C-alpha cells in the first residue's frame, strides 16, 4: 500500500480474520511467533468466502511472548 494513504478514524473497528502460530526453520523472516490478519474498519462484505474490508487489511506479527514486531497494511487478503 505504498501508493495509497489510509486514514484510520480514532477507535476504528477491526475484525479478526485469522490467527496463526508460525515457526520458520530458515532464517528468512522471524524465528517463531504469531500473526493475526485483521480487516480494518470491519468487514464490508463477504462474497463466496472472500472477505472485503471497509478500509484495508493488516497483518500483525508478534513474538512468542506477545511483543508486537511489525504491522503490514495491504489492500488484498494475503
């Protein structure tokens, strides 16, 4: 979403789409932790199993003790 600015209103809704525990066996990203996919602004529609957010999607990455490492914003579900 480098080409687009998304303004999030204060106390915006965020619906959790999925949560996952992951472990990387190769040193390519993180070691072990959690990632959470959310729909910022909430879910606008759900068509044929595809979620469409009101604003955008975000992926939140946490380490194993719950410290947030990074947030990625994107227009499509990854």
